[in-house]
C-alpha cells in the first residue's frame, strides 16, 4: 500500500502544527466558536450532543496493521475504548476532548494518517472499492488513481470553501461496490482500445434529494484526470447554490442546469485549464502504482473442509472471490446480533490488526457497509482465521444479510438527528436472529438513517428506514427497492410511518410478503422489482 | 533578502498587507456592471455572484481588482482570483471583507496579493500562517513548484 515520502509527511506534520495553533487560539478565546468551526471541521472535529467527535480519514479505506493498532490505541487513550467505522470508510471517535485533539493528530501523523478534510465544505476523503486489488473483475486497481486525487484535493487552495461538502469515489469494475453513482463525483476507471482512462459521473448523492449521477464524460485520458476533476469543481464552485444549504450540493446544480449544460461548461473550463499545465506529470502515477502491486501470492489449496457447518456457513456468507484462486477476501462482520453497527472495541481492533499481519499481507480495508475486510487470505488459512474471529465475537456470518445493517449514529450522538438509529438496528438484528428468519431471507440490505441527511444510506437499502420527528415523537418511514450496486436505484416510501415497535413489525411483514411471493433464486430486491409496491402496501396498511 | 512568498508587505490605509511595490490605485473601485458600461475607473470590485471572466477582455485597463468576501465561507472569490491570474492579469488583487488569518495562505496561492480584512489580523499569526506549508501539491499561478514536480525533477516554473 501507499507510503508517504518526505513531502507527504511534511504536509501532514504541518497540518498538526497548524491545528494545534488553531485549537490553542480557540482555548485562549482568540477565536470565536463561529470562527473556529470551519477550521475544526476541516480537521474532522465536530461538536456533537455530548462531546467532540473526531473523524479520522482512511484514504480509500486501506490500512496496515500498524495503523490499525494506533486506531485502537487512540480509542483506549482518548476515547472510551471503542471506535466507530463509518459508511465512508473512515473511523470516528465520539468522546474526544478539544485539549487532546492536537495530540491525537500527532499520534496519527506518526503512522501516516490524518483527519484532513473529513468534514467541512471541501473535498472529503476519497473512497473506493473495498475489494480493490483483490477483486477478480477489476480492470486495474483503482487505488493509485484515488491516491493521486487524494494528493490533489489535500489543501486545494481554490476549493476549501465550496457551497457544500464534496465526495469522490473511484472504482475500476462494472460491479459497483462503492455506491459510486451516489457520489458528487464518481469515477470508473475503464479500458478502451487497450488504453486506460476515467469515466466521470457527476451529481449523485443521497440526503434529502437523492439523485443518481449521470455520466458526463465516458473517457478522460489519464494524463488529463486531475485537470478534468478541477474543471468539474470550478464550475461547481462558481454556480453551486449558496442561498440554501439543502440545495447546495452539486447534484442540485447538475439537476437544475441539466447534465448537458453542466457538461458543456465543464468542457469549456477543461479546455482552458489544459492550457494552464496543472496536471501532474504522468510519472507521478507511475511512481504511485508500484505501492499497490500484488503481494507474492502462492498456490495452495482451493477448497475448505466443510465438515464444521458453522465454519462452512461463514465461508459461504463472509468470503468473496479473489483474483487468485488460492485466496479469498474475508469479511469481518462488525454487526454481531444486537450490536452497534460499525463499532469495534480497542481489543477487537488490535486483533484485526494482528490477523491482517498474519493472514493478509499486513493489509485490511474498511468497507462502506461498516465492516472490515482482509483482502488477501489464503484459503488454507481460513479455518484458523475464523476460529480466532469467533473467539473474539467477530465471526458473525451475516454479510449482506438482514442483520448486516448500515446505520448512522442517530440521536444517540448526532445533533442533526431526528430519531435514534442504533437501538432500532439492534432490535431488528435481534428479532431476525431469534426468529430464524435471517437464514431464510438471503441477501437483504437494510439501512437506517436517523434524519433526512441520509448518512445511513436508507435510499439505497433494499429496505430503508428513515427516522423523522413527528410532533416531537420519533417516527420511522419505510422504503423499499433501493440499491447502491451496479443496478443503482432509489427506494420508494411505502406510506405513512411507524413508531419504533411498529417499524420492526413492518419489516417483519414485508419480509413475509417476499417469502410468500419469491420465485426460484430471487433476492428480496428482485421480487420487489417484479411484483412492485402494491402487495407490500396491502400487507402493511390494509 | 526578502521572500515574496511569506514576508508581510507594507500597505496603504485600510489595506493591512500588500505584497507588491507599485503605487496603489487612489480612487474607489466600481462594480463589475459599471465597469463594463465604459467606466474610466481602473479599479473594479467583484462580488461573490460576479463572473470574473467578463473582465478578461478589458484586463489592460485594470490596475486593481477588489474581491469582496461578505462571509469567509463563500469561496467563489478564490476561483475569481485564479481566473484573472490564469488570463495573465498582473495588477493587484485585493481580498476585502471577512478575511481571516486562516484563509491567508490559500488566498496567496490563488493570486491575491493584498488584504484588507474587516478585522485586522494579528501580524505574528499572519506570518506564521504564511509559513505553515513547506511545499504544495497543486500547481497554481503563484510560482511555487508543486510536490509532483519536485519528485520528478521538473521545475515547472523555472
């Protein structure tokens, strides 16, 4: 994986010094909270309901065991012994003191990590396919391109005060595992006539107005990648709405101008910027690529001993096909029955780090589904790995099952939330484990957001739940039919909302409809797409 | 020796920092609309909603562009300044309004060379801010060689 050189390290060190100074000025009262807010936000520091929250960037979700150990140490030293992995492949700590923030950033900088631009109206951490470099279906590893974009977007002088936050995802396969088209810019690395290039999708997003990004350029040559991205951003910075923060994301601009007019303006700006010579030399991409070269894979057994049914179930559910047939990618579920989705204790993080070192070439990945994956595990090592995971409560075999719930922090932490997400996720996961239905349902992606900002990706859930405030009472709207995969679609609301107990029953009801109506091999989403909303509505409301 | 990147400039009234040696324009600036309607002024003031590109055909008449920041969080002025510099404008670009020390460095990178903040900055803080970043990733028109070029031995601006 990527390693900093002296320049990257100097940038991160400079940021630590700068933030220490800013925090000091705030503590001394030289900065008002209003003046400090945008500065701390660009360092990932939020003021939540009970304390500061620090969000640490994990570029394209990739980290090594040393870094994971430090994340665990931070949880122990500065928080309450745990951390929370997020839907943008980052980690956040919910109980941070402002006085400690500088020290935490310094600890992170020592292992080439930071919290730069993990919030604020700027270009956020670049996300990518969690199976990058391991997936059998990718054209190339997308991470060198993500790394180039990371450097370009770090402290970009023109784009630190955009109309709103800006999220970029990079993938390199037709199967979209990063919800690429639900990003402000989604980039798919593609091959055309033997040449690699970038296909740009702009203007996707979730939030209160979910939109699927249209393709605005199907092939940007690699020696113009940064210039094209810069053109996309400049047009947005110029015209993005600033009068209403709910209409300020680029999706609204692209929607209001129309994809064609937005594209025309980008192309005009692009032509101008090409003359400015802002593109990094192609040698830079060539310098980055070897950091992501394949590790030394070895041939070995290609099957497992399935005599232990629990192990066999975990293999079936939690491992993903690898490009080398003696390996798989193994997903560590952070969704134990009744647990808090995405939470891991310091001990669990230390263990995951150790296992990454022992069994996955010292590498692990954070998934946008709030799980962790060991990308390159020898099939021969799977049983030993699983045994160790089981012993630590990390062996839940529920990847993409109803218990593998994505949920935002909700009203338990977040000052924006209207309703709690975590207790609801816990209760649903308990219900479906206890009644045995999870095993019958197969792939079913359930996602919960505690407010309309949609951090829990409810629009993209096969079943989505949105918490709203109804006259001071928490209320939950149910939606069906969303997907973030290559068949990207947005869920539709079933009808009037439910209270907490009611929405759990409602999830039970819609899954009953599915079980009664499904045809051979159909997933919940397939049945919904075939029979439509009516049978579900009828069961829920009549 | 003075370092034009980081040494705080001397300044006329109201302008706290100025990084140029030429005479300052001694008359008030006019709006972009007035300027385009055949004003004699050589100073123009850009508001966040103005399109700096409208000035490009007339750059040889301009000695001062003030870019107003009514609120620091509105970043349109950064693009405006860069666009002017990219078109070869060499006159003064002055940031006016809610301009804080923490934006100073980015503004310098985008082509601003004078600063007239509503609330004067602490000079030591400003000096420190300008010296924060030893190197930079991106290429702009500010003459700094980006890290990408340092790595590959190609001094873009040399």
